[in-house]
């Protein structure tokens, strides 16, 4: 009997490990929700499991971004090509962000989520944390102390320093090759460490979702259900509709294969609400399932994690209109245009971590004179909205990477069109 029990456990464990990672994550999420609802506030005791997972992800972010960008920059010996890819990435991200905020405003205008609340703005001593100004964001892009930027996790500053260092290593020629080899080795080590950390994702997700469900319960959704529905509809239309259009028109690629290939990254994005935290999974999906050359994904994905915030911009459009409608404030066309421009530019400085979009929302509301009390209305459901907008952000990063790789001839189309099992085998052969 004692021999049979370990054997049974071994079979169960083997069967579990054969389940695709994205499905393991979704199962962990559903079990977490059920556990949280069942245990109530006691589910808080499971939060450390999720916190441990988030901490391990955060541990990866700075070294992964830094090493990947240097490898990505130095792998492109052609500085003209590097500049071209950088320009394409920046233009793509800003263009899609402006479309996302416009879509968010349209959905908010059609669904009228704030109509009927009849709230009145009052002066309050409680001050919401102010988002930095656009000018300050631009000034802060260049780090005065690169080591401090690395230590404090200032991703935008890390990106600028990594790109500058990568360019310098290319320009010094033979003298830069030893350092390049060190960063290539470190990058490979980070990719392997990422793979190991991701195996822990289903359990971390279980802990996170159990805590969220136990802490907030189901009742928290009811008062603001229209806002949640509006944001989710907008996110769905942007991802499935607009991104599919971009893939078909600009890259001549099958969007169904794309969404199959990024399923793991989407699952991590939805459950962790962190586009920066999802970066390891995104890089894994780009190389293993989409067939994108690592020298493209290593450059475009970290850049997108910082400046591409389509989901955040869309969310800001819906919630800004919600606040205006809730407080009975009519917005003009000038206000709409102001929201589009502000949200697009503000997205450059939005950190890819949970809750950052709520801080940036204060900037948008302030710009058009909407009461900051509206932020308190959104704060209660921000985590649920954060899940959806993070999926859009991460999907946008991967769409940009795929489209740019296709335009540069740096994507294996046969690999892209293969099914998941074939893709994994091909990736293993390519990396061996």
C-alpha cells in the first residue's frame, strides 16, 4: 500500500505537468477564486504564495530588460537598422495607443456607464497621489545615476542606459566584443531563470486570486458593473478586432495562430495585472511560438513594456467619461481631443505594474477639469479593470514585435504557422 501511494502521486504529478502552462494558470486562477469565495477573509493567509510569485517576477524584470536590450542592440551591427526598428516601434506604439483611447471614449459614450449616479463633487482634504507632468517624464528619461536607476527599477531610465551602452559597445568594435559576450551569457541565464520561475506561475496565481476574491468578494462588482463591462468590451474589441486587422493587413499573418501562440502570456498578464511582470512570458512566447528572432523581441518587447499602454489608455477613456457622467459634467470635443493627447503621452511614463494606471488617471482627469473624487469610485474595482487592460498592453507588445519582425524579415513564418507542439520542437532545435 505504501508503495502504491507514492506511485499514484507520481502519476498525478506527471499528468499535471503534461498540462500546458496556460491551462495550469487558468486552473489555478479558477481554483483561487473558488477558494477565496469559500474562505472569505481567511483567504488572506494564501496571499504570501502570490506575493512570493510576484516577487520572483519582479526579481527578473530589471536584469532581464537590461541584458536583453544590450544583446538586442549589439546584435544589430547595422546602426541604421537599429534606428529604423526603434522608429517603427515608437510610431507603432504611439499610433495604437491613440486608437485605444479613442475606442475607450467611444465605448464610454455609447454605454454611458456613469449616467444615473447623480454624484456631486465636494472639496476634500484627501489628496490623490499626483502623476508626474509630461515634461518631467521626458526629463526623467535620462538617468543621472544609472546604478541607482537599476537598483530602484526605473525601467524607462534602464532602457535608455541599456540602449546607449549597447550602441557604445557596437561603436568601439573589437574592444566591445568581450563585454558583449558577457551580456549574451547573462541574457541566456536570465532566459533560463525565467523558464524556471514560470513553472511556479499556477501556484502563485492561485494565491493571488484567492486573496482578491476573499478580500473584495463578489459584491464589490455590482455598483460599478457597467464600468467593468464597458472596459472589458473595449479591450475585447481592441485585441480581437483591431490587432487582428493589423496582423492581416500589415504582416499578412493568421491572427488565430498569433493568439494561440501568446496564450501563456495572456494568462500571466490577466492574473498578475503587470505587463512588466509578464515580460518573461512574452519573450518566451515570441521566440518559441511566434518564431520571432530574439534580436528583435529583445529590443521591441522591453521598449513596449514601458511605452505601449494601449489597455491603460483605453481604460482611461472609459473611466474619464464615467466620472464626467457620474458628476453630470458635459465634455466638449476639445476635451475629448485633450484626453486623447494626454492619455497617449502619459502612457509613455506609465509603469507596467499593477495599479499604475490609476495614478495616471489623475493626470487625465486633472487636464480636463474633472473631479479627482472620481478616482475613489474607480479604485475599488481597479484590480479587475487592471487585469483586462494588462492583457491589451501585453498583446499589443507582441503584435508590434511580430509585425516589425515580419517587416524586417526576422520571423520564421513556418514556425509561426506551426501548432504549439511543433513550435516547441522547432524552438528547441533552433536553440540547441
